[in-house]
C-alpha cells in the first residue's frame, strides 16, 4: 500500500452514521465479513474447524450484551446492516474478530493458532517534547490491509472523533474532541465468554470527556475476549489495562513511558491467558525490549515515535509465510493538542498523514 490513508466523514444519528459507513464501503465490508468468517471456521485462529452456522450462532448470542452496553452503537450497527445486507452477527465478527475468537476458543475446546504483533506506548508529558503521546502499530492477518480507513465521526449528539479502523468496524484506535485517546494490543484470553467485543469498548470510551471515565468503559464491560487497552487524555492522565474477560489489571501512567506488546505482564491476568506459541512470545518480548530502548532519549519527539513504528528489526512487520501477520498501519496521537498522525500499510514504506480533531476541516 502506497496511497495515503482513506478518510470517510460520517455525521447524523447513530443509524445514519452506520448506514453511510455501510453504503460507502458495502462491497469491501461484505468481502471482509466473508474473510473473517472463513478464518474463524477454518481454524486459522481457533485451530478447531467449525461451521458458519455454529459460528454465527455464537455471535448472535453476544448481540444482547452489545445492545445493553451501548444502545447507540447497536443502532449504528443496524444502519450498517441495512446498507450492506449483512446480519448483525456477521458485523460483530467483522468488527470484534480478535475478541470473538477468544469466545470461540473457550466454548469450542481451547485450541488456538493466533497471530499478533501490535506494539503500543504511552509517553508522559514529563518525557515528551511539549506534551505526551499515545501511539501504536496495528498488526493483523495480511488480508486486513486493504480495509484500513480513518473515520471522521461527527454525531448529532456527543463528541467528534477521528478513528483508525477497518471497513465495517465501528472503531479500533482513536481520539475525540475532548482529547481522550484510546488504542489496543491483542491478548490471548483463555476465559472468553458471551459478551461485548472490544470495538464497542473503544467507541464508548471515545464518548467520554476524560481518561478516568474512559477507563470505566473498559472495567464496566462484560468483555467477550482479551485486549490490552491504553488510554490517555489531554491532562496527561493515562492508564494501561490488561483486560481479560474475567480479570483486569490497571497500571496508571506515571513518570516513565509505558510500552505494551502482546503478552501479559501481570500475574493475575497471565493466569487467564492462553498458552502463547514460542515464536509469538519471543516476538512480543523482543518488541517490548526494542520499543523501551527507543524511548530512553529525552525529550521524546514525534519524529522519534515515527521511527519507532518503522523499526524493521522487530516492530514493523512484513507478512510472514506462516502466520501471514503484517503491520497494516500505525497511529500516533498527542491528546493535549488533539493531533493525530495515521498511516495505512507499513510505516517503513508509507508517510504519515497529519490531522487535528478539533478542526472543522482536516
């Protein structure tokens, strides 16, 4: 991918926002849904093949939890479903795939063949060039790369947000007009359950005005699967949250940067994690060490963080022939100034685009 990241502006009621998203990318969303369903069914991420009917039955069982947790986002799904002629269960799999496979893993026999390589960081004001940062790479099965987009969401009521995501997914990484930023690393949970997938959690957090309330969106959710959430606001307050379905561990941002990759660092969350394949564990540990090493120079600047995401030694990944994991994009955000830098595809080969959330025109 060499083109700048695509941006779609959405406005109106939740239903209208979802319908416009679905109408703009109908064919891509339908293709993405078919790919995600195939990956679940063929065992690529669960190591236990199953049928589409069985997978969709599990997804349908999760729908009431989503409707109760965020009724407005559920309406957004309904608008997208109408525009794409997909079921809500199919849209759940498109948007919440990496949580949903934890649910399938736990319900169908605890076998897994996952792929994860995201590297994320929180940089406190005290170590940064003017103001703190949040940033991360977004690594996924290479088939996800063509679907990366940036949503400029301007609802009739509630906060405006810029959201890095994929077609058909309501949100993955983003920042709102109040300077609340949130992103994720995938974790491998052994305690997946019928519940809420992470994309709803991200979007609900982006409706808040401060980091503490965004944190509550994570802790109050009945989570379908495991993710590590990183949260920061314009005051410099921040949290790293290892959130398994049944147990969470919160680390407040203090005087030094926090780096997180894809393995649990807290004993009580580790106890709820799946066993990690040796190659994935080595990758996660190497990326953690390399990113921490790159954040020792002071002050930490936006150029330094872009270079971190472009580090081909361990952090910026070309698709491998076994797990097919690729760095499909990256985001860096500075909540105090409401600036967001986003790139689609490999950061080592593509340029970041710069946006300001509070601006009327980007």
